[in-house]
C-alpha cells in the first residue's frame, strides 16, 4: 500500500477531493498543479505553467487541462472533471476514479465497468515538459482514447476570456500537433508515443468556475480554448505516454524518459521523504542564478523567506552546494546593506529591515550544521561587514543604529518587518520603531560576526564592533524587558511600549546570542506556549487580544486583516523548538518530537505531501494560503535535525 493513498469513498466526496491539491515542479520554476481529481479550482492551477521571458518572465498557464474520453463497446465515458458557473460539474469523471496514490508520482485508477485504466503524470526535472502515461490495465476489447487539450495562455494572476484574435491555426509535428495562441508566447507541442489521429476543431468552453478564487473574492470565471482532439486505439496491457512541452521531441523517447524521471525522484513513502521532496521543489536554477521560491503556486522569491528557509531546505539534506549557490545569488543583489525582499533588478523592493539580519542567521546555522565555520568568514566576511556598516550609519526606510545602541526601522505607513500586511494603504500591524526581533537579530548578527572575526584573528573588526555589541545588549534589556509583565515588548519607541503577545519575542529568545537570562527565556516560552501555540504553528497574536482574528477567510482585505492578527504560522515552530530545547533540554526535545510528528496528518491535507503557508488560529486549524510554503517545510526539517543533533 502506498504511503499516500486515497480511496473512492473520499474521492467522490467533492468537499474532500476538491480541498486536496497536488503539485509537481521542475527545477526552473515551472509547475503543474490541480486537485487530486484533476478538477481545477484556482486560476493558478494548470498542467503546464511556465515562465514567459518575452512577456514578463513570470509564470503563465499555457496548458490548463485535458479531457479524456474512453469509447468501448459503443459506450462513451468522460474521465475529465470541470466545474462551470453555478458550481455545475461537467463532465463528472471523478465518479470513475477508484483510488489515488502519490508515490512516487500522482496515479489515478479509473474503473469503467470491466475496464480499468491507470493514469500517471510527472513533470520533467530539467525542462518545461509534463508527461502523462495511460495504461489499459483491464479491457476485454480494444478501447478508443480521445484526448482534448484546453489552452489558457495567460498569467497565473489573470483569467482568459474568449476573443477573436487568438491564432487558431496548428502545425502538424511527429505524432502530434503544435499551437501558439498569441505572438510572444511559447509554442506548446503535444505529442504521443503512439501515432494518433488529430482532428482540428477550434472552439471555446465558457464560464469555467474556479471556486477557490470565488471564495477569495477574486474574478473566478474563465473561458478556455480547445484547438481540437486526438484519437487512437489501445488494447489491454498497452500503454502510451503523452508529452506536452515547449519544444518538439522524438516520441520514441517518451516511455524511457517517463521511467527515468520517476526513478530520479525520492520516493514519497514516508513523512520525512515527503518533506524532502517538497524541499527540493523550492530550489530553482535559471541563468546561473539559484533561488528559493517562497511558496507555490503564487509566490516568487522573497529574500526574508530565502534566508529563514535555506538551512532547512538544503543543509538538513547535506546539500551544501545549493546553500552556497543561493547565497551567491543573493549577495550579488545586495544594495546599501539591504537584500531585495521581493523581485529582481529594477522591480526589486528593498523594503525589509530583517532580511539582511536573517542572512547572518543562515550563515550561523551553516557553521553549526556543517562544522565548517572557517569557510564562512573567508567567503562572507566582507559582506557581513558591509551590512553592519550600512545599518550603523543608516540606510533606506530609516533603518539605522541609534545612539541608544538599538536599530530603529521604518517610517509611518511602510511596514518593514515580516508582519507587513497593508489594507487600504494602512499597515495592519504598524511596528515602526524598535522592533524586538529586529534588535535581537542585530545583536545575534554582531556577536556571530565577532565570533568569526576572533577565530580568524581579525582584531580590527573585533575592536570596532565589540563595544557596539555590549551597548546593544544593555539597551535591549532596558528597552524591551518588563519585570511586571514577565515578557518582552513587541516593539517600542522613545515614548511607547507595545506589549501585544506575539511570536516575535520567541524569535528573539531563540537566537544563539541573546542578552536574555535563562529565567527570562523560560518566562517567554511559557507565555508564548500558553497563548500562541497551536499544533499547526504559533499564532501571530494572542486570542486574549481584542484584535485577534482566528479565521483566515474572506476577500483580500478581510484575509490581510487576519494574516498577522491570529493566523498560525508553521515556520515559527522552528524558533519555538530552539527555545524549548534551551529551556528544558531533553524534555524540550520530547516536545519538539511531538510537534514534528503532529504534522504527519498534513501530508494528506491541502497540498498533498507538503505543508501549507498558514493555518487558522482557531480549531480545527484549517490549512490556508499557499499549499506549499518553503519556510513551513524547511523549519519542520530543521526541527528533525535539532531532535537528532542538539
């Protein structure tokens, strides 16, 4: 039995099956995603979703879907599943599915009376190509298979509408056809390992409904273009492989390639292997750049997420090469002491005060997890000094070291911490001033750099920065700790201290270098555990706070208002785990073990075989946001490393 297997009774329940999604990627940012019954419920779903460099270099849905019709004994069975306006499902191919398995690649078994057909899919690892394999497992008589592609040719963030300027021509290619709906876009080649007949009958299918977009308050109706359909005959025991890609290929290689691609994958036969597979999907390589995708299906690269997730995604799998490649890419974009938090080149946004400080934390974890600390100062010492100098003298968004020894960050109306949601032009959690995790990360960065410099014998660096670190330590306690409250302020100014109970104090207390005493850390842990802990992560705000929102739902404004006001974040269990082990030792590790294994049921929820971005703060802690998030997966893998190594 497969580790992830879902039977017919659950698959025919649309509330169940439409809430579970599959994802497969290559290593260049392209992907295929849908629900487990192949009914698209998001505009981000599609079978061939690839960057379009001639348009905007962002992901676009080219091949949205395919329908399969089976004709046997003059009976016709429609295996596709699609929802139309009003929630009407047509065709209803899900009713023929007997079971779904995910190991090593998504596999559906269809039963049509005495006929059984197995459908598998896999996304090629090193090219923009998806492969489908159909096997006639049982059939007394030959069957006719019809394949109809549905094309969208639009950004993942928009929807396609019928129009008269689509190019409805096609070009015959070996065992298939090629289409290109609009100039400037890539061509799509669909080819078969066995020669089919192609019938060219261009048409539009109207008002396809994406229920997830409707729930999220976005446009949710799309028109899809179908150029025609393919037809071929198969008999019992026979299989074919269909390729959909951006280039023509020899169909004789498809079956070998399918098998080879499957053999490359880490089996999804355990909780740990599912996490490792998910981790691999976030590392992408393009044009000598190696980057971390923050999440699928709609996130790109985020600088903060990159540094927080990097150790968990790479070093827990002993992938030091990818770690350094990502670091090299990020360092090449450093500007005025800041890394881009979002975007590239002219589109880059250097608007985060903590991203550069998480860079130090990532290197600190590299030293801890590999024992190769001597390489860190040699490779990154100049970059570390560059960042510290810019923070000391001041950089964008008023990010600067003040005379009191603490880092001020932000201006009114511009959030620069990880709690950066904005609604109607106003930050939801305005934390302008001295933010607790920013200053804890600053102190940790100083002390780690001093540690490396001392080991390297760089006395000039030590003499310059040691007094700064001492001043920061004293100022941190004076500014943030309160004996009466018994925990840290979330942020302060010269006139005000905010004591909302948030997880930022956990981040501050979890760092290897901290001005806090063990007793202070104990109090912080207990406060956070009692008010913020859920089995799916730490809440972003205590339920005791009047501003708490325990359900992340509604339109974009409503969701943004809840994003950092109570929503639970899995990645925060990483810092909590470090704090638990610091405070409770072996007993702390037992708690971490319990939290880690508590995520195993997630492997068959939301994003199959991976971990979502966020969860509701209120029970039953439903999965929300992106179906696969880098730092969620990474911190779980790092928790496992902590259990085994600390």
